[in-house]
C-alpha cells in the first residue's frame, strides 16, 4: 500500500471514529499529494460536512464530481449535502444524474421522493 493510500485509509478510519480534525489532516495530505484522486476529495468533503464546514464540503464534493462525473457515490453525497443545506433544486439535479448513470440506485430513488 502506497503512502497516499495509507493516508486515505487512516482518514476514513478517523472519520468513522468521529475524529474529524485528525481525519481532515490525513485527507488533506491525500488531496495535496494527488489532486486527481476522486475518493480523497469525496472523503474530505464528507469530513468537512460532519465538522460543519459546509462551503468547504461542497467545494470538495463538487471537485470529486468534476474529476469523475460518473462517480455516483460522490454525486449522492453532493446531493445529500445540498438537501441538508436546503438547496433542493441542486440536490434534485444530482440525484437525477445518479439515476441517469445507475437507474437502479436505491439511494437516489429514495431521496427523490422528498422533492
């Protein structure tokens, strides 16, 4: 396992433990080392969201989607963040995009029921 992957795995583990400040440090190292790693941006966006840094969360999740428009996990997370912030039109767009890519995506289907 390479150094970037180790930071990513540590960051995810710390996030799951609720240690968001430490997770943020690990995941920032990932995106600094490899700015094209979709999962690094996605995970950092999630950590920012859990920490209440919503502008930063949206920025990272949008970056993940920009890097890979077919990344349904990142699009679902972006949609959820939009919905949580009351940005329902933006959320709906993301969930519809997910269903374009994966018509059987249960998460997107369930979320669209709220719009």
